[in-house]
C-alpha cells in the first residue's frame, strides 16, 4: 500500500525561475528503505522538503500537482502533527542541536518534552536510545562542545527517541570522517532492522547499495529512475548523468570489458567478493 | 554506565541556597523593587547601601566572584565616568574650584553621587539576578506563567547565538586572512576587512536560523499537546510569597510617600 | 628553496591542547600531497601551519625559505592559498565575478589582467556560466568551486584544499581531477586534506597519513594503502576495489579497477 503518493508534482522555490522539481510521480510504501541519489542540485533535498511538508508549509513558492501522505492532501495536512510522525535529519551537525540544553541527556529529552511525554517515561526512553546508539558516554557532556560526528549521533538519538515511523535523512555524513560515517550507518542499519521507513539521500552509493530496497535517481529536477536497488545501481547509464555507481559495479564493468564475466552484476562489495571467491567466472575472448 | 544522575530530574531542582532557590519570578520581582527603590528614595546613602547589600547577597548566594568580576567593570566604567561628568558640569552655588569651564561645586558632587548610586543600584540588582538565575530556569518560570514555548526558546537560543556568532566570526576571519585579506595592522587595513568578515557572518546567521527552525520543528516544537518538563522547579512556598509581598508593599509605600510629598 | 617545509613543527592551542607534535614535511612546487587520517589526528592544524594561520610553538615553518613567524598570514597567503571547507565562510560579494576578482583587485592589478584571470579560472572550474549570478543562487557545492577559483586567481605558488570532494557528485570530482592536473602543469603545489580514499588513490602519488598529532607515514600512495598497520593506526580504509582485491587474495596494493583486472588476469592466467 502506498503511504506517500506524488502525482505530477512540480515545485518552484520563491524568486526562482526554474522549477526545482518537475513532474514527479511516484509512490513510497511503509517499511521500505529508499535510497535517493543523483547529481548535485538535481532535486534531492527539495524532494525531502516535500516529504516533510516543509513544502508548501515552510517554503512558499509554486506547487503544482497532487501529493498525499496517508491519504491526506499535503496542502491541507497539519504539519505540526506531521512533524511528530516523520523524523527529519540533515547535513549540518551544528544547526540540529538546539543549543538550549546543558547536557546531551537533556537535549535528547527536548523532543519528548515537546510531545508531552511523562517524566519517568521520558527518562527511560532517553536511556534506551542512548544505549541503542552507543552514546551513553556522551550523556553528561555539553552538546555545544561535541565534534561533528558526535553531534550527528546526538541528532539521530533526539529524533529516534521521538518514535517516528518514517525517517527522512538528507546527506547525514557529508561533513563527517570515515569513522563518523560508519557509526551513522550503523544507526541507519539498526533503523532498517526495526522495520522503519527510511528515505535516505546519500552520495556514498556503496552504502546505499548495502541497505536500500529501492533507489530513486534525480537529475535536473526530474525523477530519472526509480526501481529496485540492484537494477538501478547497476545501470551504467547513470555514470553519464553525474551519478557515481558502487565500486563493485565499476569493477564488474572493467572486468567485462576485459573479457571476464561474472554470473551477475554485484552491487555491494561483499557480493562482489563472494562471486569472485566462488570462482564462478566466465571468460569471453574479444 | 551509571544512571543515578537521572534521579535528580525526579525531584524539583534545589541547590540548598536560599537566595538561589527563590523562584525566578520572585527574583525578578525583588530585583525590580530593590533596584528601583533608590529612584524613589533619592538619597545616595540609601543607593550605596543597596550596592553593598547586593554585594553581600551575591556572597550569600555563593556567586560573589562571578558577580563582582562583572560588577566592578560597571562600577569603574559607568560609575566613575558619570560621576566625573556630573561633578564637573552640573551647576551649583558652592563652588569648590573652577578650571577651564569645569566647575566643581558641593551641589555638583552631590548630584554626581546621586546619579551614580542610582545607576549602580539598578545594575547591581540586574547583574545579581542574572548571576543567580540560570536562563533555562527563568524561561521555565515564564512558561509556567503562560508564556509560549516559542518565546522561551527564542530567549534561550539568542544567548546561544551570541556564542555561535563569536565562533563563526573567528573562522571567517581565518578564512579571509588565508586568502590574503589583511586583518591585522593599522585602522585602515582593519576597516578594509570589515565587509569580508561581516558579509559571511550575517549571511551564515540568516541561513543557520532557517535551518535551526526546521530542526526545531523536527523536534516537535509546535506539537499541539501540553508540554512536559524534564527539570522542574519547586512550587513557590508561602513564606517566599509572603516575603515578596512584603517587599512589594514597602515599595508601594515608598511610591505613595513620594507622591504625597510631591503634592504637598 | 621552492618548497614549504615544516621543520620539527609542533602546535599547541592557547588552551594548552597540543594538536601537532614534531612534524617534518616538505612540499615542493608542482607536487601533490594528500593528507589522510581520522578527525582530530591533526590534519587541519598541520595545513594551517603551512600558511601561517598557526605559528608553530616549537620548530619552524619555512615557505620558500621565509619563516612564517616573521610574516602575517595575509602576506603568506600570496604564496600559499587556502580554501576552507565551508565556502560560506569566505564568499561575500554580490556576483561570482566580483568574488573571484576581489583579491586580484585587492592586490591592485590592472583591470584587464583581473578580467583575464577571472575568466581563466572560471573556465578551469567550469563556472563561466555563473559569473554574473549571485553566489547564493548557485548550489552549495558549486560555491566551493567559486572559492577555489577566487584563490587561484591570485596565482599562488601553493594551494591548500580542505575536503574538496565532500558532497561533490561524479561531475564535480571530474572537475577537481582536471584542476589538479592543470595545477601540476603550471607548477602549483597542492596539499589536500581528504576523507575520500578513492579520490586520494586516483589523484595523488604521495600520501601523508596522520594519527594522534603526528605524521605516521609519508610516502607513495601504494605503500600507504598496502600497509595494514598504517591503515589501522590512522583509521582509514583502502579504496573499495582495493578491499575486494585484498579479500580475494590478489594483494594489498591494488588501487583501482584497471590494476585489479591486470592482476586478476596475471593470477588466473593458465
């Protein structure tokens, strides 16, 4: 069952001539992991803003077409209620910390205070999430003195504590180092295990390849492709549209061009190693 | 990990210090009454008495150091300056000495002391309030009085913004130096660096405000339910209420007295 | 003396935190060096010493033979340009053109020369079409290219890039690759901090690995990525294809798909 549905949606930001999104039609289901990729300024963040109801409720501009979330028209939806259902995490680790709480513990509790959660339950929840995300050692720290990677984990904790079912996550690791990135991906992996619906914008396609059920590719404001992760990510055509493909796919192409054929196109590093180890490799002379 | 620290949230916040534990609203009330009373009394002995009282209060509240480290600057900067100006230029009959248009008289000295005592008394009350009241406790009290959640967030985050701006200014300064813009040296050179530093600072502040409001929206800031509080303050005790009312009555008395005197 | 030299250079922040401990490093004009390592390893502090933003508390930093202690950062910046990670900390002009022209004008160059330089660097970074636009109308990652162009327009002898690939798509990375090649041709030294190991492997022969305030290895990119111990200490991973090669026993020194195929053929050849 489609939960979010877009039909011919076109959106133009205020003061802009060109639309940021053009004729987008697609539907998203609950419980799936959607990877969103594509060239820069292709419309990925605008798509997130739309899902979160920030368009049209926070950004004005011109919105054409129809969009519904759980059957409700996006234009009429109560964003205050929507914000309690849909968790949102984005790039900048610095602007996501409220800056008004003295400890990480209190920072994570902030969203729960806003939701009116009783105190005992609130404390329990914060501890639970801190354990889950392995940030217990940060709980008594000043949120304003954390590193970017630590802040991003606190941002995740703060949103996860609010028990949303849907997570819209926009390039959460673009400002982090490899270790910080890995820890964020562990968290995202955990959300997937819990059966949450995830919409993740990410340049690191290898990570998308590992987790996503479906992939959406945006280019110049249009939805270039949408389909199951394997099909989309092994589509070499994407390279011509400024979109990187997983390393395994790049390797498979190079092998094939040299007459070495794998039984199928691997999209993750693991899968590629597996195929090569099994030695199930064909040769073509060319 | 030991979660004992979470027990503190189950009880209202108390420090054990009588002055600190006053409700922020009581503190505001007392600050206004005590800080403004010298304006009514109009006697610099009283004003300076208040100044001493505030210093004593700060010591009793255990924040003498942080209080005085700020207060002495006000004392020196405004106090001395105002006194000198008043003493030198205010008119008076009992001239003590004259020098190039400066005329110091008993009256001008008195008027200098008067104004200084007023300014110091009020700023003392204000600084004492700030130093004994954590901002989040103040906004908590405001919210309990029915002020909107948004307002209290704006108050709190504007304090944070000042720190953020400072840090960002530092980075921008480095960034502009690194491209070759001179920020050290004479006034002219520094003036030239003004726009390259202020430009990005203002633009960043605007864009981060936008991002912040989106981030806070994601934390259900405007969720249509009654909020709960992780840290709470104790209910105001009857004794505390009585003390505040007593001070308020005394203040009303002073004002009435002043008006009566003025009418006669 | 056509080089930047860190000579036993250490740096301590005013709060007492030691961020760099006894670094020795020489970067010559026309050379490309990638600095890799975990956050907090001291990479940014090290490059800030190279252009005088930080002056060493012990040891010396010499830029073309001149000690950075004797000059202001702005003076050194004419030789060593530094592009910060966040373009928004740098951009303040109304148009992309004015932003790039700002420093050449600041140095009082003739109008014609300024115009020539702006067009040159804009072409190099493929931002010619944006010249008349307000920098804030163009995407964030493109603004990064504007700041690189603004530094290159001053014709420095060296340029420092802090995470140039962060957030870039394939097209952006291709532009950066070409920029690096062009800079090598005109003998400009490049020092890049990067977390992107594919980018480092494909574009840099020399890699400096840092961990815990020190340089733990300075050498050929292949030597660094084939040294498990160095990778562990600096908490970096070899490029994805290198990981695949290592896992199936093709060796630890593979950097890209082409090398992989070559080795694979050698190993499996009948």
